[in-house]
C-alpha cells in the first residue's frame, strides 16, 4: 500500500516540519522523508503514532477503507453544504 502522500499531507496539515514530527515519533528525519516518499513503510506502532501526532484519524480511516482523496472530498461536500444551509 502506498500512502506517503497521505502521511505528508497529515503532517503538513498539523503544521509540523519533518524534524518536529521525527522528534515526536523518536525517529530520524530521514525516515520521515522515506515514509512520505514511499521509499520505506512505517511499522504499525510508528503509523499509529503518526496518526495521533497529526490528528489525522478520520483521514486514515477513510484511506484504509479504500477511499481516495477525491472520493473523500465528494462525500464530504454534500454533508458540509447541508450543514451550512441548515444554519
């Protein structure tokens, strides 16, 4: 499974640099780069900690269930639109 782009987006959304996230995960910055570029696969513990540190639980669940980025947006927009019109 290739998910480096999702990991990178989660890190960036959390406002963390590769160095900051590496420090929080107790790994090397070069490993963060390798994970984000699909040159290395994180072990389960690192993957879970990455999700927790970047507050990306909902994105990861959707991705692991096979939903790509475009599908996530398409499924979320109607809900957001309905919510806004309700207000």
